[in-house]
């Protein structure tokens, strides 16, 4: 999955960009925090796990 697709799904679920980490971008929704690797392509298993964790549809 492309990083941009994953980020757009997180943003549509209420997350907003907080800051750049060392190798990840950090997104926050209230007290929920998600770290997204800064790669053009994100491993499909990792992307599915992130979306499943927050109950976001593919």
C-alpha cells in the first residue's frame, strides 16, 4: 500500500499529523497515537494491521 493511501485513511478516521520522528511520522487522535513509516510503499501486512487496530475499512 502506498504511504499516502494509508495516511489519507488515518486522516479520514480523525487522526491528524503531529510531528516527524526519526524514521516515522506520528499521527494523533485524542490520546491515540499511530506511527507510520516514512517509505513510499508500506508492507501490506503492516498497513492492514494498522487499519485493523483502529477498525478502519480497507
